[in-house]
């Protein structure tokens, strides 16, 4: 058990989920030491092609679409959570979204050393500007702002190498870690789902592998926050 708890802690982030955005803001604003220490992994709902690739590897996507009643509750709940944090929210409208577009673009941004800035900018575009982040033009604009190749990031959703390589590996990892919804956190054997569970995850990470060993001090504002393995609902969606 001690060895398992000593493994790298993970945060599964998702651009679609407002709860994942809230958890991201809490992690960055309230627990920057843990934000620097954990491994960040993208979580998204695959399209038909992504599901086919998963099925070919004996996996299925661990998510059940929400009911209308749950959706209406989330609209109300997220406004409360955002207001309590002093965050302005503009609820986006999703029309036939393809979530590979913003999530696969994370990988080339990460390779360029700008993973954390990309995450921040896409979250802001969706939840504070109300923009359609599944529109390749939106991702192209984000790329240009960050000094990244616009065509490369805007076309990431249709990149077969990305889809069948790092994208598929990221999707298959969801099942191995039991990441059935977002925001989702894992530290060794311990799993945490939802904004309300973030403090418990933070406590686990700060305790270290043997307890009483705090996480190392943050190396800088952008380093570990961009780490990735791939160079009923207490505030959770799922």
C-alpha cells in the first residue's frame, strides 16, 4: 500500500465540464503546491471513431449521459459555485461538439512547453467568454495567442497519428484508473471524484508516500502544472 500511495498523483481535467473548470480554478488558486506536484491528464468523451478504437482494444468509455433533470440542476449549482469564488461565467452553447478538437490539441501545446497556458486559455475561452472550443477556428485563435502553430492545433482533432497514438492511450488510461467522471483525482489506490473531494485529494498528496512528508516546493509557475504521462454527484459530471 505504501508503494502504491507513493506513485504519481493524477488530475484528470476536462474542458466540457463546468465542475472540472471549478476544480481547476481551486487547484491553481488554493493549492498551487499540489498543482505543481500532480500529473495532468486529459479526459474527454470520444466521438464514434474514438469509441471504435477503444472497442478494438477491449475497452468502453466509462460514462453515462446525464438526464435533463441533472443538467438543469448543474446549471443552477455551477452558478452558485462560481459566484462563491468570484468567477464570472458565460454558459456556452454546444452544437454537435467534437471533444477531440480541444483535447487532442493539448498534446502539441504540451510538447511546446505551453501545456499549462493552453489549459488556462481554453478554460477561459469556454467558461468565461462563452466560446465554442470545438470550433477549430477557436483553437487556432488560442494557438496564435500562445505563439503556437495554428494549423497544427486546429487540426489536432483530425490527426490520425494523434488519435490512434497518444489520444487512444489517454482514453484507455481512463479505464485503468477508474476515471468514470470529472473532475477525477487519483493518488495510489485512492480515488476522488468531484470538486468536493479536492481537499481530501490535496491532503493525500501533501501527506506523501509515508505520511508527514510534504510535497516538494513548486519549481516554478508553469513546470509541473503541465506534466502529462503522454509527452449522483458531489460536484462531478458523470
